[in-house]
């Protein structure tokens, strides 16, 4: 059974970098799927951040592209999110999820991790 | 700001049916397919409907989806208390080259 689990600091200081990791169990991240990040800020809907293919090809939301890096660590079967120069508007619930290579839906999600950006 | 518009809330009594709508603001939405997710309290989001109307294995047939033109709908029949939670629609945006989500609908079972 495929499971995803987010981890990382729950509190990040403004202007610093938010770093999260998603550990995947039950499936190899080097197989045929994309691996993505989605967030929900307070009072807002879900926002796609970006995703990465096992080849390393990445796709980012243009509104975040200048600050985002998503990377893979096949040796640990996990992938990571780095979001730089954070502000209070980056506070929210961050999810990792699996996206089909030829589809538009995320079929497996983690439970999410809450990140608060403090001043 | 979401490119897909959902009502912020919906409600119904146990056993009743409820419909949640999702409308797209762009013409490209007419040819896009829609997916639906359920997020129950303290749980990971779950894919409920994909490709407008298909259910993943294990999803109850009480849930059904449809799409016509620039509007999509999620129908839930035989409401149960455990259906309470948030429901999101999503689609692939060609110009964004990524996924867009609706603002979400909070379902309350009265």
C-alpha cells in the first residue's frame, strides 16, 4: 500500500527557507509517477506548488517558481520541497502527493504538515 | 485565487442527497477533465472521482461525478455523518502547465 508522510519544521522564520521532506513507502519514486507538493493557506483553497518526475524534470506554479525547488532522493525513496524567502503568506498546511504520469489527478496524498512562518 | 469556483458550503440531512458544483472561468475548461477530492477531518485528502465521472477502486458508489460544458458536479446520495468534510474539484490547466483546485466546499451533515 502506497503511503506518503511529510516531515519538517513546523515553524520557519520570515525570509528564511522552508524545507519539507516526503517519505514514500510501498512504491519506488523512480517508477512512473510524478511527485508533487500542494498547500492550503488559512482561508484559502488548495494551491498546487509543483511536481517532479523520476527523471528529475520539474514543473512549478509560476506564482512560486522563483522561490521553489523540488528534488528527489532515490536512495531514501523521498522527495523534498524548498521554498525560499518565506513570508507570513506561506503559512499553511503542506501536502505531498503522487500524480499519474499521464493524468491530472493526485491519487495518493500524505496527511499534511502545518508550517507557520513567524516574524 | 482559485480558477475553479465552488460554493463554500453545502449541507444535507442523513439519507438525503447533495450536489456540489464546480465551475471554470476559462474556455479551456470545456475540454478539460475534472477530479474530485474528499478531505475528512484529520485525514489525508482522498481521490474521489477522476476523469469527470470515474471512481477509484474502493470509493463508494454513493459518490458520482459529471461534467457539462464549463460546469462539473459531485453528487453524494444517501448522506452519512462520516461524509462531513471538505470537497475540492481540480483540473489540469494547460496555460499553467499544472493543477488548479477549487476553493473547496465544506459539507455538513445535519
